[in-house]
C-alpha cells in the first residue's frame, strides 16, 4: 500500500489493516491503529509506520483509546521466509530478551550488525527497539490483569532495571505504571500472584472459524498434555506448555458468535505460569497454534477467485490453518500418531508439580526421547532435534528444515509436509500427490484446509 491508500484505510477506520501498519499524528504526538475511532486527522499531520516500535522510536506514544499495541501481529511475518520475517518471529518468541541481539543474529546466521541494518531499513526499528515495544505491552498486560508488585512486573517483562521500566512506560503510554494499573477496567485484575491465572484476549482480524480449529484440536488431543471440554460452540481447550523459564497451563475458549464478522474479534484465554517472564512467549505460541495473525481477507480473496474453491470459501470465510504450540512436540506427534504419543507422555513425560485436572505431564523433550528410544525413525528425529541438526524454532529456515527432515530415515514426504505446515507455520504447503495447483499460492495450506473441511 502507498501512503494515500493507507490514509484512506485510516479515514474509513478499516480494521482489516490493524497491525499491518500504524499511523501517528504529529500535532498530538500519538500513534494509533487504522481503525481508531477518534476523529480522523488531516493528511498533512499523519505519518505511517510499519511497526509500533518505529512509532515509539520517533517519539510518539500509544493511543489510550484504541490501544495500538494490542492488535493482531502483521501476517507478513508468518508468510515471509526471509531474514526480516524470521527475525520478527524470533523477537515475538522473546529471543532478544533471553539471548540478546547476538543470540538473535546467531540463530539467523548473520552478524548482529547485518540484522540491525536490515530491520531498521525495512521496519524503521532495530531488534532492541522491537523487543522494547513488546516488553512494554507485556508489562501493561501484567499491570492491568494481575496484582503482582510493580517491581516484579518490571523484571518479569524483561526490563533490566526498574528505572528503565518506568522511563519506557512513560514514553510509550504517557503514564506511570501506577497510573496504568489504576486505569484498568474493574474486575480485570486477579489475585496478587499469577497462580490465579492471567486473563487475556487474543485478538484476530476478520472472520474466524473457531469451530473448525477446535474440532481439529479435539481430534488430536493427547491425554495428560491436552484436554478439551464443553459443548460445540462453547468448548475450552487446555494444555500444558514447557517454556523458557518454567511451565504453564493455558486455557482458550471457543468464542461463540458470528464467524463472518469483518471487524475481527478475539479468543478469551487464561494463562497459569510458574514464572511471569514467560508471558510473551506463551502468548506468541498460542497465537501460532490458533493462527491468529493470519490475514483472512488476503487468503479469501485469492482462493475465492478459483472456481473450485469459491463455494468453499463462501461457506467458511476466515478458515484458519492451525500451527503448533510446541514445534518439536508436533514433529514427534506427526511421526508417531496420537496413540503412540499418549504412550510416550505416560512413559517419559515430566510430571507437573501441581497437576490440574487431567493435565498431568509435559510432553517429553527430544533429548529424553532420543536417549530412551534411540532406534528407528523416532530416535533419528529426536536426536536431530536435540543436537540442532533439525531446527523448528520460529526463526528456522523452512527449506533447510525440510531438507534436513527428508534426510532422516523413516520420514516420508507426507509427514514432512505436515511438520512444515504446522510446526513451521508455512502458509503455502502442498501435500505430496494432492491436486493443489500453483494458482493457489501463497495460500495452499489454507486451500488444503478448505478441501478437508468440505470432506474432499
């Protein structure tokens, strides 16, 4: 989009572009999402930014009315396989907070200087600024949904000091942490500890066919690690998560309502974390699992133009292509199947210190499985995952990962296609032997979901 097209989106308050870009008003010093309900500013006073971090870096603070930091992520980062796309997925997973810019660069196979230059040139902000914007959003969520002490929140959000935390919150939100907490809607804040759970709204753009996603999760659920309950339309999906600093139990509700809504919506979620520093990572993994950053308008426009797919798209607008909360777990499950995966959990999974209902274990780590089951395809896959010969993290190169998987004994092309679609979140995968023409690119994964939903 050129800037005139972006301004038209702002003037029409078009929610389809929330997260795709941001606009700032020079006369007020505030930046917003395109659908902000405030009075439309004059064109000469508007500046556009690719990321919230770029707007913040230029001295603009977040609008208190539209909360531009809480929009769905840009669909570009899931589609793109280049360095910028891979870097954005890794930053979203919290790699900069845990490993610094050097760790991010090492995962990408570039120097820190090259990563800084590429991100700044395209997005207007480097990795530190992008991570800072993410930390500020995490801190606001914790301030407004938990009763944790402000000092704990500062370090849980990834800030190096309380002073840095206070300065950032004032710069981004024009409010102190105490003022942000006081502005939280009544009833949103939980108990003094995050053991009570952190309530969240996981935003998505456009229509969302939640029923089909929950149907898939229900069919695939592995007892001990996952459970899904409730009547269709009001189900709750719960699972355990292994996270960088601890463990978590997450619950996501199937939101009833009109899946055809063009304005977007959200899924209600609650996170129980042993360490609040894992909030950002847990949220990003849920977003990938439920494919919440997709652009259903772009997908439906392309696929709906095909005579074969047009009636399917019209029947299920906004159908998603679910990913994975744990890519390595998904790879093992794709290889062995749900029944064998249940047995692996029972024999080798790590028991939770505090089981929650039927959720009792974490899925076993690749290193544990490689030692316990060293032979056959499972041993080869888990050993490759454990030693890094196969990488499935958010910043992995998809083509390299596919080649490495195909080189392992016992992994056929169909299994690797599932891993590429789900674990690596590739929106453009055609299963081997399927009638999936190139005219459906770059959304062939979504086309396959439509065909399967229709029983083809």
